[in-house]
């Protein structure tokens, strides 16, 4: 990952350098150095990419994806339909 890609990803997430530093548990200076051409380790790049994947502010492609998680309504229906000891 290049410094420009690193910075673009942070900006796409809507995060300041300070906010990203907190999220990744590093110093703001480390974030600044990465964006200014410093070494971006594989681990640092992967941490940022994982954060981007987990962020609610995703690309349009991600926003259009189908939510595969079960809704609470369906979970409650299954739970409430099971017989209880008192029945």
C-alpha cells in the first residue's frame, strides 16, 4: 500500500489522523509518517484495510450488498415458537 492509498483510505473513512491513530492504537505521528512516505508495514496496511471493511462508511458497492444477518424479528419468532415447560 502506498502512502497515497493509505491517506485516501483514511479520508474515505472520514477519519482524522488522530482518530485513526486511536482506532489502530498507534501514535498520530506514526499515521502522519506513513502518509508522508514512511514505511507502511504489511500489518499496518492490513489493519487499515480491516478497519475499512468493518466501517459503516463503505464504498457504494458495499452499500448495495445484501444484509445476510438474521433479523431480530425472525430470531424472536423462532424463540417464541418453542414450547416451554409450563405448556
